[in-house]
């Protein structure tokens, strides 16, 4: 409903914004915006139907802030990937492929969901974000990828339902879709079991052999270790890995298990480029 609240062009260069506190500090009239959400119709409906007492305003404000970070975590992580690889949105139009996209990225997705990239890089030449995955959900972003550069100063969302290596063969090689400047995978999950890894293998080898700049995110340190081990065995050049400054602050249960400590979306990132030996 009211989340996320409208945001403005960043007042600091992207390189100087080191995390959520910096991001929130750039939001004008933040307390008024949070107050409007708390006083809004959706919040009233929520607590009328929740069957639980409404928390104090201070707690609700913190909760809304966490939900706002959850919403903006993906575009800001893409922006971080562009910075890590030295890809300049002010130099030319860019194409970003989100590989292994599922209902998490695409359910109820709106055409404006990644507009924070425009506020992050004001004056950019145009960006296209293509969601590619077998579990992409139908909706407004279910439209063909662009064969020409994205419109200047805008973020254009499109999608393809299917495996990434099939998309590469049918669209990228035939120039029906632009070659990616960056490939991002939010929680690819290839570490989870041999079957998933088998499904990911052609894509991982393609990304490696075409020397595409790749940024993967994972939920936890354990997932990070398992993923790094697999990527090292595939002789992928791991450029670096670290805590993601734009991880979601919304806690989630691990596989619906209330006994485990909660996890946070995109907690860590791994940056990859080409073969380990090259």
C-alpha cells in the first residue's frame, strides 16, 4: 500500500553511501513520511485484521524502516555491483540480467520497482533490468527484453521465463536482447543440493567462459562458504566477497523453522569474473 514511500535523487555520490543509515539520512522529511504510513488506511486495516494488539509507534516506525530496506535492497545491490566492477551508468546505457529470478523478484512486480537506480545515478544513460528464470511470475514486467539501448534516464524492466543458457542462445546470441554489462543472482541456491547445482551448471560455466561480471548474494555465512567452495571447484575467478551494506534488514525464518536464528536477504555478496587462471 503505502510502502515504499516516495524517494528523491541522492544528495551524495553513490560511492559515499556506505549503508542504510546513509541512505535514510538522504530522505527528506523522513519522520513525516513514516508518520503518514502509520496514520494511513492500510495500517488501520492491518491491525483491525491482525488479531493482535497494535505495537507502539516507535516499534512500528522501526518495522516500516526494515520493510523499506527490504524493498530497495535489490536495486541498491545492483548499484553496488556496478560500482564494484567499475561500470559507469553515466558513460553509456546499461543492461543488467537478474539470473535465476523467481516469484521473490517478480510476484506483484511493478514497472517502477527499480527506479531507485535512477535516483542513485542521476543523469544515467538508461538501464534495462531483465528478469530471467523458470519461476518468473506473469505480470506487467512480463514483456520482451530490449534489442536497443534502454530509454535515457529510465530503468526498463523486462523478463524471460526459462533457463538462462536457453535465453542466451535464443536472445543474446541472436541479438534479440542486449549483451549484459552485469549479471546478478539473488540467492541462486546452487549450494543447496546436487540437483540444483546440476541445473545451474550450464549457466555458471557460461558466465565464467564469457567473462561476464557477476554478483551473487546469499543469506548466511554458511551459504557463503558452500557457494565459494563450489565456485572455486568450477575454477571461477572470485574477485571478492563481503557483507552486503544493502542487505535487507527484515528478518526471515530459515526454511520456516522458528528454532533457528532468522536470516536476512542478500546478507553477503560474491563478485566473479571469468576463469581463475586468466
